[in-house]
């Protein structure tokens, strides 16, 4: 068999090459960063946790969109929802009444979305004296002229 007889026809080679390129593009697009603005969102979420831990309720409150809703999911599926004013007041009282300083840090973040809206799943650890509580926050974030803001927060303790 001659070399010419073993090589595929030019149109078959182009088809195979085109399919290969399409597969590579598909795989690449599926493995790219979940969100183009991910570093800015991570910085924003870190500020959310650091202002709360510093008892900076003005800075903490500035992380929220004015129409934000906050939902706490209890074990068993019960949930309670609050508007921003009531939630921030409760957070301030929680710090004031705590016998030990409280700090909360993110331990992992998963971010997805586009340039207008993002979703973030954040695992966290809350330390209050010797007590440690872990849980998860689910954020819906909106891009505003002032930067990212929390439109909705659903969270629970483990």
C-alpha cells in the first residue's frame, strides 16, 4: 500500500480537525473561571465577613442592596425571613450581647454568574470564645454603580 492510499482524503482530515477543535473549545469553555469578575466578588465577600467581625455595622450594612431579603434556614426546613433593617439590628444586638467577641471567616467560595448578577456559595466558620460554629451562606449579588451588593442572603448553621 502506498503512502497516498493510507492518508485520509483532505475533506475528511478537515472534518476530523474541525471536530477536534470544537471538542477542545467546548472543554475549555466548561473549565474556565466560573465568573469573569470573580476576584472583585471574592474581595467584596471578604469585606462582608471582615466588617461583621469588626462590629462595623455601617460597613457591613453597606454590603447590602437596600431591598435585600435575608433568610435563615433552621434544621428541619423551617425558615425565617427579614428585611435589611431588622436583620442589621439583630446582628448589632448579637454582637452587643455576646459574652465573647465573635469572628466569622469564609473557608471556601464558589462563584458563578455574569456581569450583572452573581451567585455565591460560601462556607464559613464562626468563632465565639471557645465555641465554633460552621455553616453556609448563599448570596445573590447585583452589580450596581457602587459595586457588588447583596440582593438576597439565605444561610444556615451546620
